[in-house]
């Protein structure tokens, strides 16, 4: 399995059977490094969404139309995307539920955040609950993308139930945990072998480096991997 951080909270995961995007905010994402969206995503098979904010839905609609990729998201978000964009290739789920695909499954778990979109008439529409997503693979370590979230004690239950070994963890502050709190979440509630920080170094109001997170990880900092744009991590 290979994982690429694409900036912000966007990741690409390649396995022998699937090419998965999580929260593919690419156009307008400084961390995507000006690459061509169509070129990078032409073989995508699945798009997994944690919640309905624009910096997470991102290029989902364009990519799904171009590739025919299946969109996996919470039920409300899938309905909204289908109604407003004419898409029909969905596999909806909701908190606590699991969907199965070739070589992997996706389970939706809790996150503390929000999830809504403004329509053209200025009305805010709820797009279901925000979530983290746990991906279990047939032949690779289990991965947790926390989504956008604060720390919460039931993270311990997520670890007990799923035992993720790879953590994709928001650290940017303001809209999610900051570095020190994210480090506390990782050290107190999880037993990650590899931690990749995200949701930082994109918008100016967010933390621009992972320094606070690394410092707060203390003697566990060696588990943190900070890939450069376009760099792949192999597992």
C-alpha cells in the first residue's frame, strides 16, 4: 500500500485492488503543488468523504464524472451531491456503519466538528454528521483518517474496536485540534505505528508547520512522518 499526502486533508491511497482518494480538495489547495488534477486522479476507483465542507468535498464531483469512481460518504451528503450534481455512483453509510469494497472496507466513526453547505440562496443545509473514517485492508495496515475533529475520550473506543496503525491527524488549530492537543490524542488514545499530520500549512489562519505537534509528541516523535508534496509513503 502507498499513501500520498496531497495537502490540507487530501490523501491518495493505492493498493493492489483500489486507488482511493480521501477528501480530494485539490483545486485551490496550496499543498497540491499546482499539479494537473485529471492526470493525478485518472485511475481513481473510490472517493471517501469525511464531511460536507468545501475544503473536503473539493474536486469530488469533477473526479467522479471523469473516472466513474464510487463516492463513499454519509447518507445526507451523498443525497445532496446526487441531487445537485446528477451523480448516482454512491455507497452511503453513517456513523458506526461499514461498507465493503474490493480489498478494503470503510467504517464511519465519530468526529467533533460541523458539516454544512450554503446554497446559492444563502441558506445553510446540514450535510449529516462529520466523521472520521477507518479503512481496513485485506493486505495492509488499518488506517484512520480522523476527519476534522477535536479530541474526545471515545477515541479510546475507536482504537479498541479498530486498532488502527496509521493515523492521519488534523493539527492546524482554529477549526480542528492544534498540535499539542492532537499529540495528546495520539499518545493517550491510540497505538499508531505511523502518524501523518494534516489540515495545516494550507490556509493562512492555520498552523503553517508541524513543529508544535512534533514537540508535543516528545519521545514518540519518531512515529511522525511528514511527507513532502507528492511524496509517497509505502507500507
